C-alpha cells in the first residue's frame, strides 16, 4: 500500500528505453518519497530486466497491461490515488511504422485517447474542475514538426519552436502528432491538467538496438556492416536520456498546466558523424586484448537505400523550458556517448537477450536490400 505522504506516479511504457531511465532517475532522486506504478504491455521493446534493481522496492509496482484496455487502466485509478501520470507508452520506431503503420495508430492514437479518458474520469470533480495538484504529462517528439532545411551559407539556421506548425511525415510522427492533438483537445475543452513535451533524439543505456546509436555499437562489435541511409548527411539533435528524464520531472513540478515545452540540448550531428564518433569511442575504450576490438573497422560503413520520406534535419529550440523552468542539460555529447558506449560494452548479455528471436527476423527483413 502507499504511504499517505508519498506522491503516486503512474508511468506508462516504463519498461522501454526512456521510461526505464526515467524510473531510475525518479527513485535516485526521490527514493521513498514516491510510489510508482509502471504500466507496460511488454511488446518487443519492453524489457523488465531494465528494472531488475527496482523490482523489489516496496514503493514500486509493475502492471502488465495495454493502454488501450480501458478496464485495466481504470482499475489502477480505483486502487491508487494517482497524482501524476507520465505517458511514454508508444510504438516508437520510424522504420517499423513505414512497414506496419496500423499498430502505431492503435497504440499511439487510440491508446492515448483511452488512457487520457480514464484519467479524466478519475480526476474530474462534479463541478467539472480537476483535483488540485494533479498532472498528466504526454511525452512526445520533435518529429511532429516535420523537417528543417540545412542552413545555407551566411543564413541563420531554423529551429523547431513550440509555435512551429505541425507537419509530420512518417506514420510514426503522424500518430504522435495525432496523440498530441488529443491531449491539446482535452486541455482546451475540459481544462484538463496536462503538459506535452516534444523532445529530440535520445541516446543512452537500455535503448533497443534497432535505433541508430545502439545498432551501430552492436554491429561494429560483431563485425557487421553499419547501414547508412541515403547520403548519411541527415541531421538529428541528440540528448542524453537522463537529461530528458530531468526535464520531464521539472515540467511536472514547474510547468504551467496546458503548456507545451520543447526539450533539446542544441547538439546537432549528421548521421555519418555519429557513426564515426562511435567507432572512435569503441577503439578508445576497448582494451588491446579484447577479442571484439579486431571487428571494429571504418570499412564496415555501408551506404544503403534511403528511408522512405526521410526527414532531413531536426533541431530543437529549448528557449522556453530554459527561461520558464530553468532546465538545462547536464551531460555534453562527448561525455554522454562515452557513457553509452561503455554501458553497451559492459552489458552484452542484455543486447543478446533483446536481439534474439523476433528482432533477428525484423533485422533480416529490414536490411535485406
Ligand atoms: P520504446 O519503444 O523503447 O518503449 C516503448 C514502451 O512502451 C515499451 O516498454 C513497450 O512495451 C511499451 N508499449 C508499447 N505499446 C504499448 C501498449 N499498447 N500499452 C502499454 N505499453 C506499451 O520507446 P522510447 O524510445 O522509450 O520512447 C518512449 C516515448 O518517448 C514514446 O512516446 C516516444 O514517442 C517518445 N520519444 C522518444 C524519443 C527517442 O529518441 N527514443 C524522442 C522523443 C520522444
Ligand atoms: O540503420 C540505420 N541507419 C541510418 O542511417 C538506422 C536505424 C537509422 N539511420 C538514420 C535515420 C535517422 O536519420 O539515423 C537517424 C536516426 O534514426 P533512428 O535511430 O531510427 O531515429 P529517428 O528516426 O530519428 O527517431 C528517433 O528520434 C525521435 C526515435 O526513434 C523516435 O522515437 C523519436 O521520436
């Protein structure tokens, strides 16, 4: 049972990459001051091993459920007085959304609609207002804003602001944009106490190796080719995952109800630069007598067919979260990438576990050309 002094969090998708890092961040910061319920369906992307050190805590509970399952979600609100909902659960991989869009609509759109309605029912009072100091945070992405051009010589670069019109291109970003609009509709229609955060590309421990950074680390260590889409010059804006976790916690505590905040650390890199930095870092960190060192080579870099509808450049303007909330990232890319590569070097078992079975099949189909 919860202690009445503890603030109660419901986290959805807490067994995934960012969700599990967020849960670690929260217990490190708040320890016994919080009670946290993690609701996750455990798709291919959810892994309870990410939380093995948390499992035995008295102030943590895992519920295996689908966010589309109204009854399962409502049951949690009958059992617990939840103060904060942090909504990570989603299908998150752009390439998968191109192959199989429907599950993205189901989880990201219908799932968010089901979840937010259950929360509204639990938090709304008879007069239509909401319980004091309750907050729903919808975790979203910079991809909803579309794609930016590369700055031309002598021109100031463009950035994504909270006011930038939505212009999603992939089935993934379209489904995230739709879910953002559902949350915005609840804010505008019911004065529902929500915030949306739109964050740039995350990297760090526990990221599934279908995403660029862990895929490159994993392939390089096993001497497999490193697939670069198109000309390799697409730009992503990278943020260390613990800085994202810190931003979410700060928005929950200091954000104005109904507001959107962009989260990013001004760290734009071309994909090819990222791949080369990973290879440099592997060669720097791997001891001379480590068998895996012989596999790591710049010759593994292989240009492959471009992603369909591949957005050219993402770049977040984090001015609002800095000025209104005081958030700034703590970890620069040089340190973050070292921490990340080191984590993957020390956690090969984790990678082996998640890359067996279904993932193997996906990988073969995805990169067959
Ligand atoms: P992830 O794919 O690693 O994890 C998603 C988690 O959600 C998994 O644990 C999965 O089991 C769970 N899940 C999926 N469908 C579910 C369902 N129907 N019901 C309950 N649980 C379900 O994703 P991630 O990279 O950790 O992303 C988390 C959130 O952050 C997503 O909403 C994503 O759009 C957003 N985001 C991600 C990034 C990034 O760079 N990874 C950047 C910005 C925003
Ligand atoms: O094998 C690859 N080769 C390659 O060149 C892969 C997997 C990716 N890429 C490129 C595509 C992108 O330009 O690298 C870049 C990063 O790709 P992903 O890691 O798939 O991330 P991205 O598509 O940018 O989306 C990510 O950031 C925003 C997350 O997956 C989303 O959930 C988040 O919203």
